[in-house]
C-alpha cells in the first residue's frame, strides 16, 4: 500500500519535495492556495511588453548542487544555460570603467593569484582579508567580520552579498554570507558558472515538475487554501483524511505557516526586490549577465527581445512613481549596455515588478527566528527558503529545504 503525503504549497520547495517523494513511490497530493505553481519563482505573460517575463531575475550557479539536481530530476537541466567558463563582466557607471572577473574552471580559487583575472586594482591580501567571513557565526554581522570598504568590496563583495542577502551587507548575517562565499568564490570557477533559465523560470523549473507529478498520478489542487489543522494526539489532520503513516510537508511562506501552526517561530521582517523588464533587442555582443556598480541598477540581464534588471534591498523604491522609476532604470541600462540615442524620450515597452516581501531580512536577528524542518508533530515537516537552510533566501535554499522535508518523510517510512 502506498503512503500518502500532502504537500501544502507549490513553490519551488514544495515542488522539490513532491518530486522527490513521487519518485519514491508516494501518493502525492499538492494543495496550492493560488491559481499557479512556482510561488516567487515563476513566469507569466505580460501585456505591457507583450512578452513572457519572470516575476524575478533568478540567477543560479553551477555549484548550486540541489537546484541543478532538481532540474535534472524533472528533465530540464539543459534549460539552464550560461557561458562555458565562470566569467562575470562588470561596468562602473560612475567612471565608465569595464572589467571582467574570470574565475576559470577549477575546483580551487586559483584565480585570486592572477592579476589579469581578479578585480582590477586588487591584490592577494585584499582577498585574504575576507577569510574571517568564511567561518563566521550566524550571530555575527558582516560589518564586524570584514572591512566593508575598499576596491574589492565595492567592485565584488558588495554586489555579491547584496544580491545574496538582500540587505546592505554590513548589517547582514556573517554566517549566511560566509556560506555564500564558501559555496561560490572559495569553491573555484567550476562552482560559479552562471546559469539562467532563458526560456523562463516556469518553463524550466515549474511546469515540467507539474507534468512529471501528474504523470505519476499526483493530485494537484490549485485555489485550495488550507485554513487550519485539526490536531489529533501528536499528528496532524485536515478536512482531508490523514491516515496512519501519512505525512504533511508545509511549504508555504512564513505568515501562513505561523497562522496554521500557532506558536511557530518565523522571520518577521522582510526586504523588497525590484525587477524591471524592457522590450528591447540587446545590442550585439552584449553579455547575458552584466554586473553594474555605481548606479541604481545592480545586475542587467540580456534575453531575446528583452533587457531586465534586478535591484535588491529595494524598500526605498517600492513607493516611487512607476514612470519615474522606469526612466531612472532605463538611463542606467542605456549607459551600461552602450545604447545611444535619445534615452530621455519615450521608453520602450516596460514593466516594473515590485516584490515587497521578496525575502526574509538576512540579519542575525531574523536568521535566529528561522525554524528547522522538524515540528512538534511527528508527521508534519516544514520547507521553504525562510526555514533554517544555512543559506539566505535563494532557489538553492528552497530546493534544499524541500529535499530535507522529503527525506524526513522517507525516514518515517523506514522507521
């Protein structure tokens, strides 16, 4: 007889858990409150640009083992595309200077020994000054672990940690920042090759998972919001009959999780991310990803027919008039991409996507509120990038949390 698991939430963490358990011959029921899967990692057709766009520009790295393995498990690893070598072009809008960080293809960070491959005007000692971050405690601030100033910080460390933590790096958790550095810069170029879902996040990470689950007989209900659990002894139940041996993976955001499980500790503070999309053919030879220093824009992505940007720690922008924000972003894009002409005139078709609660605040205080996967109920497990994954809120963290919850369900059967 098949055991049944109820997955509550069809974001990336819920889908990762569902796929893992369906492959282990569980009967899977997915309950999703909205009308689509993917959560904060999905695509949709945008009428303003007449294009399918992502609700956020999510960058994966080749060293994101769990995320890449998840894509492989649903048959879409080939949909994550990027350069053959871990190279990151940058531009400084204040000086106009351009350079390329070349991490190579080694398992070791040998690039720091080569002046031609590291950040311009930096020396080996600058990189050694980052070492205290690598093993720092989660309770320590980044600003107390390393010097948050100087050329290396401005041109590499600040952009990297801002994107990963979604807070101003000095106020972020040094432990979370250290985990990022260990799994990227310290792991060599082999772990740092950038990967983008060029055909869209849903096409690569969401829809194939839904099709795989349905093909294996999983039941997926959209528009089905669970409003509470009935507790029986130390197990959980709902209007859905929970049989002995069945399990629940709760893979919803912090607020609904806390509503469903009174007394659950969760992060309470969040930061915004702003993404902007412009229907405009990228200039010939433009890199797929461009790091931008000294402007409003931080990362510029080139897609077919579209230029998109990401701005992290963006609470200051969520109430800015949309047209004004679009104009400011477009000016940065034109300067970064070398687009000439009247950049103060009519904008190309555009869309601004402001995610007010994009990630939990990756500070020591909020990180300490993240719960583990295990709960007081022996058959109920938590998943989500906001749970205690050891990483900031990332796709890799989402998949890891889903895998962890699934493994705990499997351990129930073995026990």
